């Protein structure tokens, strides 16, 4: 009997019970713990898998991890579970997550004993052996279960998708945290950059791969085949990291424009009618879009390695390239300014406060009036005090706003963590509705100065953000 057969029978056939007993069970308030459900005979109203089906699912999962069977047989059993799982609804899948999380934990007694032995052995000749025992005790049956799912050719896809579906439920059910942590730990090994292939994606790539670019582009939506063709033209480059078990899906990809200077706005870069730049004449590489494609790999970092590998590849192909910069969105700026506008207004000196007040119609100026005036970005010329304060605020947000010593903006956190510096703010860099919604149309260049990456990382570890002189000039004096 395969997994689909037994689970169907388990859901549809319950032990006989009297009607009053069934009504009593259904009326009991509150969800039952998993352990209680496994001991029950009847399904309570609102539960997904019936107790018998739940117990059978546990048996099948235990069969996958059975140490007495070969890897080939374990993979076959895992495949049967994957096939059954694919036909389950979300609540039924959640029951399987709970089984994996709670019923395949490390042996508590063995773990406690190993910790005690290690503690007693510290500083003695037996310390090394005690550490080995402790490490073995820390390895949970859950890890072995997940590893055996990965034996199946489709197992890696199954696990990545499982975690993607699991993540939104972690806050509501902390019982799932061990399963999530186990998956993230395994993925950090399985998807280490040493096992990933860097591949260029071009217009000559399979259509199915180009379609994935359209699907997963997260920064600047691809609107048509002509749009994607422009992004893959001769003066453009697109590179992605690929895993051997997910060969036709880029895990992350970066789009690069080859130009003759640091770009100030996204519109010219995406202009399908723009004149081509001869790649061998380009001096500057602009990284204008980086997209992660797999939600299930959240927490697994390979973006910094992607940038480094692409820079090395470009330098080898095009020796004239000397400048490596991004043209990046500032996704958290509007939300941050809504909370900090009052503080920025208060830091203006008397002259600037008066100038701003006259423009927004309030003396002294208020945060509400400033934010309302900031909505009219297209009407703000270079000398506008509203525009100037927006630039001051954006510099503050990118260069000084930190949480736990790290930049609060997610894109800034990524690039600055890679050793880049905040180079320049670009007014009306992205005039699209999305750009206006995120950052009043502002974009930023992060510069990758290859000789100073380590220095900039060291600064960030001290809670300081590396910025250019232009950005430093925009900081308001406290």
C-alpha cells in the first residue's frame, strides 16, 4: 500500500464511537496538542488529519529515517511521502510539519548526559572524545529525516518549497521553530557557494530560463519580451547562481549595465531605444537589480559571493572596467521618514527652518506640512527647501540609521555588509509609482571600491557606515 492509499483510508475511516461521544469531542474548546491527538480515537471539529491518519503519517516518516534500510530504499519511501504531501491542503501539511518538528527531536536524556560528560571532561585528555559524543547527541533524527528526503531527485525542491510555505506560520506556532532551524542549517551547507555554479543568462538561454527572470525579478518589473531582451543585450550582463539539484532555476541573479559613468537613474538603463554601448569601451559596471528567487532559502547568504564572482568575471572579460557601482532602490525610506520627519525638521537651523516654513505654509514648519509637500516631487526644483530636506533625510537614513549596529534599510544592509560605501543620492532616480511609494523617487549608488572593501566592513562592525564626501555633506548637524 502506498502513502496515498493509507492516508486516504486513515482520513475517511475513524473508529466507531457513539454520537454523544462524537458531539462531546467536537464541542471541546481549544486546539489539542499533537501528543494528545496522536493518542485520540476521533478527530475533533476543525482538525486536519484524523488521529489514525496522523499516527500512520508518523509511522511512514519513521520508516523513512529507519537506520536499518539502505539510502536507496529510504529515498523511495521519502518519494512516496512527497507524492502524498503534494495533494494535501495547508492544514494537513501543517500536521506533517508538527510531526517533523516535535517527533524527531534529539534524545533529551542522551543530550543531557553528553553535556554533563563534556563539562566534566573540559581540560582533561578526554575532552576531545567528549566533544565528539556531544556533537553526535546534538544531531537530531529530524536532520537525518530531511537528509533522506533530499535523496530523491525532486527532494531538494520539495524541502525548499516546504520551508517557503512554513515561514509565514512561525510567529503563530513556535512549535515549528525547530523544523525551520533544521532546514536553514542544512540549506546553509547544501547551498554553500562552493557548490553553486555561476552562469551567464543571455538571450540565447532557454526560453524557460528567461521566463524565470520575468517571474522572479523583484526590483524593476519586466514588462515584456522586448524589455527582457533589452536587459540581455550586448551591453548588458545577467548572472545567476545555480545549484546542481535545481539546475534550471537561478537561486539569485544580478542584472548589470555596461556604461561609461555611474548612472543617476533607472529610466535610461531600461530604455529599449537607447543607443548601445560597446562592451569593450565601457568603464563602469552598474548593478541595477539583484533578486533572490527562493523564499525557502531565506537566511542562506550567497549574494555577497555573487557580487564578487561577477566582478571577477567582468574584469577578466572586459579589462577596461574600473568602476563597479549599484543603482539601488531605498525601499524603507518613506516609512522611516514618516516616523522621523519631526526630528529632521527640528534639526534645521533658523534660516533653513524659515525657508521651509514659507514654502509649506507653516511657521515654524511642521512634520505634517513637510511630508505633504514632499508628495509633490515633480514640482520640487533643485533649490527647493523641501527637496533639500528630503535629501538630508535620505542621507541620515542610509548613513546613520542603524539597529543593532546594522543599517535599517535592507538593501543598504546587503551592500554595506559586502564592503560597499554609500556614494551618491539621485533625485528622481526612479519616478515610477513603485519608486515614489518607496522613497519619493530617490535612488542611491553604492560604490564597490575593491581596495577598501575590508576597511568598510571593519567600520560597519564598529557601527559606522562608510559614506562618500557628498553624502557626508548632506548630514544635518545635531
